[in-house]
C-alpha cells in the first residue's frame, strides 16, 4: 500500500529519513519535495497550499497511484488535508502531525516574522537557526544529535531559494486565515502532537482538534517538539504503523 509523506516549511524529502529506514519494510513509501524545494523544479511567482495539493494529485497520476495513505507534518499536513478534501476517494487515511490550526496562534506569527527578517537579510544560516530553535524541543537541541539537522533541513541555498521560503510562509498564512482546516475531513484521520511543541500549545490545540476532527485518533508524543517525527522516530513510526495497519483501503 502506498504511503505518501509531505514535508513542512523548508524541509525536503530527507526530513522523513527515519520513517523510510523503518517503515519501508511494510509499505511502498513516497516522499515529495514541494515546489522549489530539494529536487523539485519550476520558476513561479506565487504559491498556495492549493497549488501544492494539486501537485500531490499530479504525482498520483504520474506514479499510477489509485489510493494512498497521506502523512503530512505542519505545512505538509495542510497540503494533505487540502488534497483529501478535494479527492476523498483517493485517500485511505490521513496522519496530520503538528498541524498549526489554532485561530490566534501568536507563537506561529512571531516565528514567521523572525523568518521574514532572516529572509530580508538573505541570511540562510540564521534562517536555519530560526527553524531549529522553534521546530525542536530544548532538550533535543542540547543533544549531540543536533548535527543530523544539517541533512534533514537543507542549509544549502541550492536546495531552495529564499524566495521559495517566503512564498511558502505566505501560503501558510493565507491558508490559516481562510480557516480551511475548519472543514475537517471525511476520511480516517489521526493527529499527532509533540508535548513540547513551541509553536502549538498542546492543550489548546488538542481541544480544537477534538472539535474539528471529532472522529480522529489523537496522539501526543511526550518530550517531542514540533518535528516529532525527527525527535522521536521510534514512537512516531509505531503510532503510524499501527494506525495504517488498522485501516482497510
């Protein structure tokens, strides 16, 4: 059964490396580089979550994928949710990790403001530090494993342009302002949050998730930050494996 991974802001397909190492034994795994990231191509002046959801559809056609499970982290969850809303017959299930859906998400707005400042300076190194400081828990950042982030979130300007990141930030804010997440989803769904997420207050996020996705399975990974699939891949992978195995498609 195909399982499609959709990365978050600025992340390329390698951000799912820990999932591929483990879950490739059980599923056909597909990871997407969103427009302008990693190995994807194209020169564009505008970008929306809907555009990137359409790219998922193009990928399905190109690979002759009839139906698949979708897993998205943060912005990737937005893309997965948007695709599922338009193409429910193509989606077996959704895993939405760290989906930033709160209406008044001050921490997220402050984060994107910091990113925009780094973008204006053209400072890719400072941009990376800003990502790391908000995407991961304090304990993880103090751990020697910090070096793995270099490979999972590219600092190399060849991997993405600062323009692409700016367009992604704009797309995220537009999608959130439209409250597209409020439509929920009709397919089987699971949400995952890290207990130490610096962008999403877990209690408030869980309350809203319960209202928006009343039938979704809800999981919290203790000690993990916004990128829970990187900080605690063992628990994340087991949660995902058990969920997908429980679904008929």
